[in-house]
């Protein structure tokens, strides 16, 4: 299953990147995009998974009591009530790749789209109950600010104030 979503940043960031793309070398642009990708992956780990909310700061649905009990019974040491951490594989699978003027960010785990979007019991071979959407990728004002900080640090100047 392949899912593609366009989560381009706001117009300020897009404008700055377009302007910069005309003035910097392809190698420098690739390095900048790599730094943006690495920072966004860190943002998802620390601001989304660690705080149990979407990039837009909307709290995720809590786990059902049956899931919490199963996690406790299985010896889960990451916190039975903590969402998205049963094995830690999802958050650790987050990767980025620079492709041209873009950074692609995501996970190759088969259940990442189920976690992010929503899945009903029985869909796609999923045997458990419904899994509510718990978005972990997307644009947000906080992510945009971090991207601007990366750009400013990269060029050691204030590109956008």
C-alpha cells in the first residue's frame, strides 16, 4: 500500500525555498533539504509521539482498556497507556529522503497508514477493533517555525523574520 500526501509548508517557506533554489548550488540545496528532513523527523519524535498529539497539537485518541491490559500482560515497558509505543518500531521507522527540491518523510511499516489515517476492523486484514486516526505527519505552525530556524542556522543569517 502506498499513500501520498502533499503536506507542503506555508507560502512563506515555499517562497523562501524557491528564492534560495535560484541562488545556491544543487549540493548546498540537497544538504539544506537533508537538514530540514532530519529536523522534521526529530519534530515528529519529540513533539508528536512524545507528547501524544498531532503536528497541529490535537490530542490523539486514548487506547481502549482492552489494549492497555494486553500491553501490560505482554510485559510492555514503554508505558501501557502510551499510544504508538508498543514496540517503538513506528517512531523508529520514520525516515526522510531528499528528492530534487523536496523532502519525503514517512515510514515503510505496513501499519503506518492505519495509525495515521484510520482503519475499521476487518479492513486490509486488520483483525482488531477500529483504530482511530492518530496523525503523526503534516504541516503545522510549530513545524514551520522549526524549518525556518534550520534555514536561518544553515545560512547563519535571518532569511525570514
